[in-house]
C-alpha cells in the first residue's frame, strides 16, 4: 500500500500561492493531528502546544464537592483540604470554582475541572435567581482559571450585604432585619446604607427613603451627610442624604442616620419645631 500525502500552504501576500510545489515544506509529524501546517509551521488547536502540537496542555485543579449545607462556623471544608484531590485537567485546561448561597450563607461548593467551552479565565462573578420553592433568593457564583490549583481561592472573598431600596419615602420595605445577600463579585468590599430625609420649610420631616447595597471603597470615600435645598429663594423644603459604610458581613443595618439635632448643627437656619 502506498501512502498518500496532502500538503497545504497558506500565505497572505499578493501572488504568494504561485510558488512551485517543490518549495512546500511539510510540518513535523503532520502537527500530530492537533493543528494546521502553515508555511512549515504548526498552528496548534486549542489545548495543544509545541513545535509539532504533540504536547497536550493541562492544569492541575482541586476537585472537591460539598453539598452538606454550610454555615459561618464551617464555611468551606473544601478549601485547603489536605485530603482534597488534585487532578490534571485537559480540553479545556481550566479549573472551575462554583458555590451557591442563600440568605448570604454558602450552601454548596464545587471545585472541579473546567466545563466544555470554558477555555479562558473568568473572574468570580455572581448571578441571582428566585427558586420556586423558596422566598429567599439563590445566588450562584462561578470563576474559571488556568493555573495550577487556582480554583482553591477562599469563598470568603465575596462580601454579603443587606440589599434593598425603598424610594417611596417609607422605610418599611427596606428593613435592617433583611437577610444579607452575596454581592455580585469580589470588587465590592464595602456595605453601604443611606437615608434621604425630606424636611419642609419649618424643619418638620415630610418623608424619608432608605437604600442598602454593596459598594466599593473607591466610590465611597467617607461617611457623610449632604444638604440640598429645593428652592434657594423661598427655601420651601430641604433634603438630607446621609451615607454610612462598613466592611463586615451584613453590617449595613444602620437605622439612625440623621436627627433633628444634626440637622440644626449642619444648617442652623432651619427653624426649630
């Protein structure tokens, strides 16, 4: 039996495909079947490298699963677990970390090789859904990485904050007793609570609104109150917005923001009532 060899050349300049067949250079070992030969050089498929594409790229990942329902005293038994399995992962050569939380506490953790299609690294990111069987939102966080043991990062890197907004000038829908929820990603490092209070021209409270959410140190420089006047000439109303931040889990439960005494101190021209 006589073997048949097919040679292909790809080039990118005018008339470059008019070279004599004798000039065609075959790639080593036909790129091992894991790539394409381009002008005598192997261009390897995803998951392979080397001059002949014979080297299958792999990364060593932690493989550990815990679905027991975790809590603050036992937040992540898979993290740095000496008994955890480290597995060589290929096609794709990525590692995955995924955990699921409800009520701000992690319930499930999975560390494994990357799934099909997860060929590139992706920072830890969270999405929220509302399961039909529970009134408490469910948050799923996933990261993909491509270096040895990279999926062993601690799950505590995601902050939990109380998250709600009440824009109807009634604080009942944004209670400080709400259960904290995980923030969307690791860039959030502060919990924030703010309250906007509206006063009439006599300094009497007309209404207030409350917001509690995840925040970043870069966007909130300090705790402060700001004043705005709806009509500078008649001073028909005054609005104070006071903001406080903190960095512990679910810490943004402040209920006291601005009082009449503070209002008098900052803007004494508002009449006392």
